[in-house]
C-alpha cells in the first residue's frame, strides 16, 4: 500500500489488515516515521520519537503474526501519547524543564495496557501544561499553521489530524482532550471520571483529570477505550463498573434515542454563529437518523466556570506547591498566575465551590432521566491565532482571557465527572474544523459512542484531511 494512503487508514482497518497479513507492522511504523520526518519540523507535535525501539517492536510484532500466535486488539498499531503519561525508560516531562531528567521505571497503566494489547509506542507528544515555553516550538494547527490547537493535549491532536500517528492518548481536566480535538477535526473522548486509571499520569486536578483516546474516527475511539478502561488496583479511585464492548454498540441509526440540545451553549452572544449553525444542523441530521431532538434549558451552566476554576486551581496549586514556591519560572505564565491566586483562596471559597459542584452534578445527572444524550458545541469559536506571550498586561486582556474560560462548553462534563465526546461537524468559511460535543450519563460511553458513530457515518466531515507543506 502507498505510504500516503497507509497513514490515512483508520486504526481499526490497520489492525485488521495486520491480522490478515496484508500489511506489515514494520511497513506501517516506517511510513509514520517518514511522515514525521517530513512534516513535524513545522508542526512540532512531538517531543520525543522512539525510532529504534519502535522498529524493534514492529519486527517482533511481524514475527508474531507469521507464527500465528494470538494477537491483541491493537497488535502492530503505532501509538503516541501525551508527555503527561509515564513511559518506562523514556523521559516524561509534562512540558516542564523541572522534569527534564525524569525517566520513569514503569509505564502509566494506560500505556501499559496499550502495549499489552500489541500497540507500538512511536513517541511522546508536545503539550502545554507546566512548561514556560514549548520545548521544541509552539505546536501549529495543521489546518492553518498561524493558529494553535487550543488545550494542553495539543501535540496529540495535531499528530492524529496530520496523520503522524494512528491514535494517541490525551488527558482532559477542563477540556484538554476535547478542545484540541475539535479545532483539528478529529475525535476526542473524555470518559466518565473513574472509568480509566490515572496511575502514572502527572496530575493537575485529581478530582477532574482523566485519560482518553484521540483518534480519527469514533470506531477507533471505541477500540482504544476498550483497551484502557477498567479497574486498576494501582489507582483505587477507578471504578469496578463492567466495561462493555463499545464497538458492538455502534449502529448507523438513532431510532428511539432522546437527544437534548443545550440552549445556554448555543447563545450567539458567546458562541460563534458558524458554530451554532453547524451544531443545529447536526441536531437535524440526528433527527433524520431516528432520534427525537429537543432544546433543553440548564440555567446553572452559566455559573459553573468559577466553581471549576476554584476547585481545579486549588488542587493544582497544592500538587505543585514546592515548584510554585521554589522554581515558579518553570511553570507556564497562565498556570503560574492561576495557581498563585488559588493559593490565596480562603477555605470557605473552596468549601462553597465543592457544595455548588455537588448541586450541579445532581442537577446534571438528573437530565439523563429525560435524555439519552445532550449535544452542544465543543468550542465557542474556531481555532485561535497563536500568541507567543502568555503574559497578561492589561485589564482588557484579563477580561478576554477570563471570558474565554467562562464560555467553554467543555466545563459541565468535567465538573460533573460524566463522559463527553467531540466529533467533527463541519467547517468554517475559512476552512477550519468545527466540533460537536456529545454527553451522556455516567458510565454510558456506549450510548455516547453510538450517537457519535451514527452521525459520523452519515456525514463526510471525518474524511477531510489538512493539506500539509514540508519545511
């Protein structure tokens, strides 16, 4: 198979072709490295590329196929992960110069499970988390290199969108999987909090952090989620809830499903008209697929941002207290600013925020008595222009920064701990991807994936790819 076509093939198809001995894991890994060499100097999606070990593992995977041994569900598949996940004998920095020499002695559980399923780790992705600057350059959105890929799982989103890896693992606290996935035109899945182990994940906010798949298609996300989900004794906060076979729940129609369109997340005073129009059209398409779609009002959505910021800021400041106190320059300006402020919150503020969170979670989960899924935009607008300074110097810049946080549609699922999925739902007039967010009740990733799959398969948005230029 032509290398260009090979790297555009979905993960699900690649695994099948490997098992049928129609494709070699070695050929696939080499094709991805060839593409990384051609394009990543410009895009900066990788911090680390594991060329020698990946090729050795690919040869071993090829021999296993020839011997006819039992194959795992990801056998021979090239995967890369956000540099927030611990990787055995491979540097894990979280984007921080303070962790530049940290080499874990074991894999994060999700990385270990992917490897046990046969995946081949080809690298670690660039991220915006603790680092004062991106260490290998600002990651660039492949649809327009003057624009960013938003949230901290930025390198993972860029690499999947630009076909520089088959699938990736990202981390989502307040939207760090979903935001970059939406603005790069890929699929990003935040599981129910507790569905996936966080063992080996560098923490930001323990009560919201979760790992999840970043892929080209919904079926690929279902495939990867099945591998990483489930109880882990190394993370006692993971749930013992049974994990269904998500791919078996995928269907091309939505007959009998009730879907709510969230009014507060469609107001054109805070959401771009292009985004609102695309999401409403997606709702109409779901009706054609058999669902009942109605608008639903959730007034509390307008007041949850301060609650989330108080809780996540307090937990982040606690986690990195020593770094914040001794080496603050090693933390990005945005996080440093937020954590310094959060360190001054009175106990009453945190107590009130947690009480409001409990009330919101109760109200949010009650919605799923009436709706099987809720839909909204994933982002308020298209991908933002890259700004190389994270320093706020005026009141206007501060107000603009806060408004961008307050109006994020991703906050509700993060605060409630419920699952959320973003999938492509169109393009702006200047050909930039738009994202549709699908949210369901706790542990109902199966329903969420079914809704996403049916919509995806009835449209062509997921088949679009950015045109890249070598540097």
